[in-house]
C-alpha cells in the first residue's frame, strides 16, 4: 500500500510539472488566461474563416471563442467608427488599404518583433506602402490584394478577327476601333472599351490613376501631390479621347449603360476592373464567353497597376466586460495587453508565411513559446475558398498560371495606391475632373490644375 501511495504521489507530481511546463512551452511556466476574439469584415461569409479559426483554437489554449461578423459594405465604415469610438468594437477588423491614415489612431500596431524586413519579404510592395506608417510601424496585414486587369469578350474578339487581347494601351486603342459599331444615327450598337467618362464606368478613377502611374506620376506626399504636370496631362487626354465624339477612338459616352452591365449584356468588348467583379459577371450571365488578361501598359512607360484591397487591423482600445465580477481577477490594463497580443498572434497565423510549416505560439504574460506543426497554410486556404488574388509573394507564384486569378495576382506585384487623406473625397475630385473635360466645361490642363489644388486642400 505504501508503495502504491508513493507511486501515485510521483505520478501526480509529474502531472503538475507537465501542466506547469505548458505542455511543451519553452521557458518558465506560462500563466493561464482566455481571451475571446471578434473579427469584423465585409464581403466574406463565415465559412471563409471557419477551418482557419477552428485549427487555431485547437492550437492556442489562450484563446476562447473566435467569432466573425459580416457587415454590409455601404454601412461598414460608419458602424466601425461608431463602435471603435465607444470602445465596443471588434478585436480585429477589415480595413481598406486607402483608409489606414484615417484609422491610424484607432489601430494597435504590430509589436516590434514584427520587423519591416520580414514584412516586406512576405508581402507585395504596395502592402508595405499602405500598411506601414511614417513611424515604420506595421498597422495591418492582408490575406489578399487586388489590382486591375482587362476583361474581354472572346466572341466579339473572334468576330472582329482579333486573336489575342491587347497588351498595350496603343494596341487596345486599335482593337477598340475594330470592335466599335455605330448605327446610322450615331448610337453605339457595340462599344470597344469602357473608357472616357467617370460616372458610368466602374472604378473609372482607378483606371485613370493606373495610367498616370504608368506614365511616371508618383503617389508621393498627399500635401504635395501634383497631377497638373505633362505626365498627368497625357494620361487624362488619352483616357478622355474614348468619349470624344471628334476622336477616331470614340467608343463610349455618358449615355452608355453602366460598364459592368454593358459587359455582361454582351454589348461591350473590353472592361478594366478588379477580380471581385468576376463572380458578378458569371452570376449575371453564365453563358458569356469572356477572358481575363493583364492590364495594358504604355509602350515605353513604367510597368504599374492600381491597388484596391482590404487588410486586417487590430483595435487599439476596447472595454473589458467581466462575466463574473466577484471572482474575476482580470483588470482592464491586463486585458488590453493580452487582447492586443492575442489579436496580433492570430493575424500572424492567418497572414504570414511560417518557416518550415511551423507556427510558434507565445504566452502573452511570460513570453514562453511552443512550436506547432501546420497541417495547412491559413492564407492559402482562405484564397482557395474565396478565389481571390494573393497578397503574399510566395502565394502569387502559385496563382500566376490560373486563367482567372493570374493577371490580378501578377498585377499585385506592380500595384500602387494614392496616399490621399480621404480617399472617397479624392475619388470624387478625380471623377469631377474627368466629367468636366467630357462635358467640354474645361480644358484638360485647367481640369488638372483645379483638381491638384483641391487635392492639396483635402490633405491639410
């Protein structure tokens, strides 16, 4: 009996040591805590994250529930700002790449161990330009990025005797002339390309911006932005010629159906847009025979594209609400530190590449760590489920041969983005600039000068 008691004491003692050792955690015994995490997003349904979150919860003993809430895009920014202002927002939220400056004071940047070098090596260049602040801190990380590509109607191309989609804007202009059909009273029966106007072309200002970048205009400091130079003039002249009735390239006007509608209706041969419109076109017209090609470039210009995508950021402040105030030892300060730590740890798991397919988990109090082998890459799993182009460099190479995603993924390597203080107002300024030229109210140069002044005022 004494031997049995002694044996039980040893087994019990070993069990305690195992528990205190954190089941393999390196360092001192980790302290136990549980942090629930809430993620807010748009566009994605919860099934895009279900497998990722489930695997992470099994791995991480410090995370309780991970919930995902999908909000409507038209109300998302307002609801998010209100929730963050009240300290009742999510722990992680989707953030448009052009909104980082607006939300920066509400975001908890990544810990110092998330280095700029590792970040730039992991993601395409535009991600660092968008999500790294002037203080060189990292304010978010994406699972996907997006850039412009050419949608083209294969049946219309075949009927016009055009074997391949254009690779340059000069080729596109020539092809558009062959694909455009006017009836006897000057109404378009078929348009070659949706270019030239602003209000009836989806993402018109992004298309023009991409042309500007290709001709050498740099995004630069918002307070010093200038689009009144020769490069910008050439871009705006080229863009608006497609809506100029006196131009040999005339193929579009303000009376045309909205560009996405005209394309799926089969009356538009070419459209420039992002990958997220692909399922829309397929849903609207499943029988439409169309393809995707890389965004055309100017001969002799700079290889460039326009970025428009979403990343994930960690909320800086959130109120702690105890479920059992009498027994709870968690303080607001302790909760804030642990919540930020666990939120960034989840983001690192979701978005970063992991060396040797291993994820290192860290206790937020003691810093003790444990390595976990990964059975799948969370970012790759997300892209597989959502059919989106990659933001990570190593995953772009896997998508480049995909007939749909390839042009967008490759375009991400070339993409840039304006650093406007208020992207929505900046887009309005650019759209009004285009329309003022189309209506003949201003010359190209006058329109550019006025837009430049308005953009500078916007940044003040």
